[in-house]
C-alpha cells in the first residue's frame, strides 16, 4: 500500500451514478438464500495483492499465508451444489513505485461460475503481490462481474485485505450503492493484520472480521464462508404481558440495516398456539425489525447466528379499544377519533366510532371529531382486555339568521366561553350537530353600523334533541 494519493478518478464517480440510477442487470435476492433450497449463492473473492502483503506476519509473509489458507478453504466448497465462485485481484499487475501508483490495477482473474475451486487455487499460485490498493474501484468492477452471470441468486463479496483505500476514492459509497441496487448483499471484509486505527474504516463497507494473527485467519475465513453459504432460520416471538408468545396476526418487516431494503415483509403467523412460523433469512446483514402494531415497535441491530435457529423477541402485549355507542343507530357512527399515547403530540391512529381496534397495552388520549371536539383522557388498555369508550350523543341546533354577519357559536365552560364556530361575514344559518351543553350565539349583521346592534342568545343542547334558534331582525 503506497503513501502517494492521486485525485479521484472521474470514472468511479460516473460508475456510482450508473449504479444509483439503476442502469444494470445484476440483482441479488435479499431474502432467504441457501444451497438447500436450490438458490445459487455466488461468492466473489476480492483479493489484495498490493505490495504491503509482502510484509511478514509472524514468521511468514502475509501473501503466502493468505493464499494458502484461501486455497485450503476452497476445498470445503468443492462439490457443494448451487455454489459459484470467482476471483478478482488488485495490486498484482503493476509494481509499486514511490510517487506513482496504478489505480486501475484490478482484474477479474477467474469469472464467477460453478466448479471454479481448482482454477482459483491454480491462479493464486501464479500471482505476485506488488502494487497498490484500489479497493473502491475493485468493488465497483464487481458489479460487472456479477452482471455477467445468469439467473437469480445471492451475490456475496468477500474482500481480503491488509490495508485501506489508496486511491482517494470511497469504498463505503460504492458498497452502499451496490447494496441499495440489490446487486450484492452486505460484503464481508477480512482484515489481515490490519492496524487498529484502520479497522473502523471498513465498518461502513460491510461486515468486518479481524484476523489479527496468522493462526486466526483460517478460522475467520471458514466462518465467513459458512455464513455466506448456509441456511439460517428465525422465529419472531411476540410476547404478551406474561412473557408468552401468544400475540400474532400483525404485519412486520425485517429491514437490512445497511441498505434500508426490506428483506422480509409479512403478517405474523402461528402454526400452533404459542408457536410462530419459522422464517428463513440471510444471516449476513444486521436487521431492524419493525412490528406494525399500533403504535409500531422497532428493534434495532438484530444480529442472527448463522446455521442456527434464532429467536427474536418483542414485548407486544395487546388490548382492544371498543368505540361502539350504546344506541344501535348512533349519530356518531363513523366519526373519526384520533388516538394519542398519553402525553404524545402525534396521533398513533385514527379509529372510527362503531369499530374495535387492537393497541399495544398502555394509556391513551382520545379526541373525537365532534363539535366541539370531545376529549377522553387516561384510557388504559391492558393486555387482553376489551376497553369500551362511549361519549354522549349529540343534539341538533337549527340556527336561523337570514343575513350575513360576524360573530360566533360558543360553548360555556368552567373558564368561560370556548369558540366552536366562527362567523366570518357569511350567513351562518343551518344545522349544527353539537355535543350536549349550554351554548351562546353572538352575532352582528354585516350591514349593522353599531356595536349595540349585536345580538346574544343562549341555548341548551340535549342528547338527541332538536333545537331551533332564530335571530332574524
């Protein structure tokens, strides 16, 4: 890895635009992917052959150790079905000279395909480590490597390197673009004796594994290959107030944290009471799990253990809010009700009068879209409970004015008058469905020239009653 830096190559920027605008035909399915279900898993090894790989690592050169252990790991994949392999190398073609470096020194040595194990092993023996470290450009070129393959499958990059980007380009941006376009899943990075200060630079590129010593490298490589290839299952346990997985029938998502893409969107199902259905997921990415309950729940940074059955648990005790009115033919039927968590500013749901809806256990505030709005505070919904909430039926006010004017309709409250309807120069005559209580109409005709021509009238509104108020001169 050289110390010289040259300006960013504009072709990489154009390549990123190509990826971000969706031009290209390589795609990976970011859902379950295993060779057990017949789906092809394609692994492209991106191998560091820069000059720094000639440094000693323990008693041997990094280059020799990495080549031999990669070749040995390929033996374990030799007769596995639905596995395709490829090899891209950078830094092997142009010898590093201080003050100069070849940032285009990246090459697909073995195209991705089945039965490539022996070919990759043979090619590794021919290579020499001598050049620079164009990681971003190598990752970008991988898009074309996968595009040359045919059929659906899961595309995996395994980057093996001992250094960071040497060409003033951005591997993180390239990786994000590859993942956002569904070309690859989150890449694996194996750091070979990487200096501590450089390790964090790969966190944004993919899933980083640290091979700090030669004897650890083989183990890390086996773990990475295992995670890239094999099946991982998950159960999503939705727990009630007693910690039992009885909650079900709610939409949910597993979202890949790095790309933001949903790996799975489904409705939670139980195959038997208390036994959620088994899901198959790619174990490589970190996930955010979103449960679309009311209000929604989110569990972040979920890491799955490969080749095992994983349980992901969410506390989701539910109860019911029943907004049925006591009357069979209620005037309030269908009235929208905004539901807030107690103390919250934004509604979590809008429910209609006459319906029943599940909510997470908690305390809520209800705002009925009546005239004036009816507020019900402190509604506690407990696990498994049905909580009925009903309000008084409205009465009708038939207001007969006969002329345009100004003023308003007010409701008397403990602190004085509260405006219900403002009259802004129009004729306010008509029917008003009002919640029970005492109301005051204050009105001045538009043509009236003096304040003392204002008119004030009071009226008591009763549930189900019809009331007429005439203000004609």
